[in-house]
């Protein structure tokens, strides 16, 4: 691209810009629920979503954190966290997943894939996610088997 | 694509090197969320205290960038960012497929559609003034707009460009940039559809 290198041109454009907000309307549609069709839907990821929820639950329980404590530590909304753990159809916000990854020491980008926020075609990830989801239970104390499953799955996510 | 351009450092009034690039990642979205939002909220609070200026608060600031990250993978969409001194200073999203020209003389022809432009709040004079601060860099939005025109040329669209302007931005796109206000779009919150012909975009690039 050949950008204008003339300083006077830049000065003039900057002066014009200073007098206005330059916001453009396209994405304003996302503010209006009647225009939801224009918002890209996240990919369908039922299996990884289950693994995502179980992973968060196990990682939280292993650290002996209540939902409230985790919400506080990660600086995320408690209601959203509760929704994540109880409703697998719920799609969490990107920032929330990022913060949870940081707090629970889990790879944030992989979490985003599992949560359906990022699309990556990876059959191995699908298989590992199904295996992990099947081997873990959402409630109760973390059993030695669950601990092993959690460790194996986090290792897999970190390696890829 | 990653190129060195110049914007203006408001403190010194001198041009300063910046980079424009199209490899936008999730981290850039997170950066806008983490770094931009608190400044925007402060400025919005300051503006809202003054009834004469409360209406200046741009509606798009309620919007959350993170909702659009899925679009990063779409081929027809392109995101541009400008960084300077290690920080993201502005971001833009364009679409080369979704819209076509509406002006009678170029009806139906392909164009580059600017779906979104936002500059970092500390670069917006109208936001920094209520906080008693000087804006940091100038000309960031104009550089992004220029990139959209240049992309239109590269795509073979001869500079044809379209956008839906928010009410507070119409003056910029029509009077300052020289776009034609084609009409209100009932399918887009009645926003004003503005368009560049090849001749208008040539004049913009040349500074005429």
C-alpha cells in the first residue's frame, strides 16, 4: 500500500479528524437485539463445551475455590461464572475465558477453542475432550482418577 | 502486511513513526478491552456531567469487541490496526463482499465497506478535553480510512468505498472526507449511507 507521505496532508487530515467522532455504523447493529442475524454465530462445539465446563470445575475444585472466590480472583462476573458451570449451552465472553485461564493457570487460547469462541479443526482435540469429559464428574471431591484425567488433559492442551 | 506510516505526536506536534498491519489477533481485542475501556468510561462520565455534551457520548462504546472475534477467520473481512510506542492506537474492520454501490452512477459495483473504525480513546480530542488532557496521537483514524481507500484500489474497486455513518460522524465523512451522502438506510437503524466514487477517493488521497 502506498500511503501519503506528505506532512501537510497528514496535518490537514488530523485537523479534520479532531473536530469529530469518526465512529462508523456497521457494528452498531450489535447493540440492537433485532439485528442479531448480522452477528456471526460461534461454531457448534458441544463436545468441547462439555470438556470446557468440566475442566473449569475440576481446576477450580482442585484449588479449593468456591465460585465466589474464583469470580473475585479472576475479576469476572459471578453470575456469568455460575452460568458457565451450570449451562453448557451458554457461551461465555472472551474476557471472562481469558481471565479464568490466567487465574486457573490454563492455556487461555485453548480454553477459547473449547468454549466455542475460536474455531480450530483438530480431531485430536475433539477426541481428547470427549475422553476427558467422560472421565470426570461435575460434582463432589476431586478423586484420584479425576485428578489424573485433569493432569493428562491439561498436559495435552499445553503441548499443542 | 505491515508498513511504517506516520501519525502526529500531539505533545511535540511532530510526525512520529507508527505501524499499520492487518494481522489482528485475539490479543489485540483483549488489549482494546483492557486498555481502552477504562479511559472511555472516564471520559463518558465527564461528558455526561455536562448536559450540553452528554449527547456526544458515542453509542458504539457500549459495544464489546470480543463478540466479533469469530469474524477473524472470515476471508471477506479484513482487520487493520495501527500501533505506536508498543500500544494499539486504532482498529478498523472492512468487508469486501457484504455491500455494493448504491449511487446511481456506480450502482451494483463492488466496493470496500468500512464496517467499523475506532481509535484509542486517548487519541480522540473530543474525549480528552473533558478530562483536561491532551490527546496523544493525531491522524490515526484518517490513516485507517486511507488504508480502506488503498485496499479498494488494490482489490480493483478503483477506490469505491461505502459506510454507514453514526449521526455524530456524518460531518467528518461528508464534509471533511468528501463522501456522497446517499441516503438513510432503514435496514441499518436509519444511519446515513455514504459512498466514495473513484474520483472522490482520488481527491481524498491527493488532499484536494
